[in-house]
């Protein structure tokens, strides 16, 4: 399937959603990208339907929620089964995210959280029983994200020039 090229309005909307989807209203985005708020709403719906936007997920500081065990797990699963296994892995209690990687080994990156070390051990045992070969585990301290600036570079420049 050939993906449709994004125009500057779509790129600006994506940038603003990545910057702060919760606080950027369609009216705010419309003002910044130079279209109506209904156009922004329609564009967002279209981007969702096309599979460009897959969801809106907050970054959670798990240590502040009583879930003090937050691990990044690098694992290997058979390439032919990777997609099916990723679906199964998402059902494991404590697994909050999966990234499928295009490599032979270490082809899954997982985030696992738990209240206690026992919670994490149970999740790791469940992963093992699914045939997930755990290569490495690292305790995560903090996560930060940044919007891809080429989506909205011209809007940032304009806002900085105005301010």
C-alpha cells in the first residue's frame, strides 16, 4: 500500500499533537496551521483512519503511581512468529508497551512495570512460557519525548519569531 504524502497542514497537526495532544485544542491548532477548527478535526480523523495516528498515550512516571519497578526488556522471538507473539505478549500482566524491531536477534523491546519485584518476576516467567527469549533487562529511571520537528518546523519558527 502506497502511503499518501502529508501536506504542511497534516505535518503541523502531527507536530502539535506530539507536542501536547491533551492541551492543544482543534481551535488552537487551527490558528497555528492557518485553517479552520473543523478542518483540523477532519484532518485528525483522516490521519487516524489512514493509520498515521495510532493512539494518544500519556507518558507515566510509574514510580509516582506505586509501580516502582519499571524495566526495559530486550528479547528475541522467532521472526516468523514475531507479530503473533507480540499480540500474545501484550496480554501479559505488567507489559505496557512493545516495539517490534527489524533485526534477527533482540527483535522485541518491551516495557514491563510492577508494584513489587514479584510482579515483575511473574511477568518475566509468563514471557518465558510464551517462548520469549529475554536477552537484557534494564531498570528505567525516566522517559522523555520530543515531537519530530520536521513535521512542524515552520510553525515553531513562526511562534518563536512572534514571541
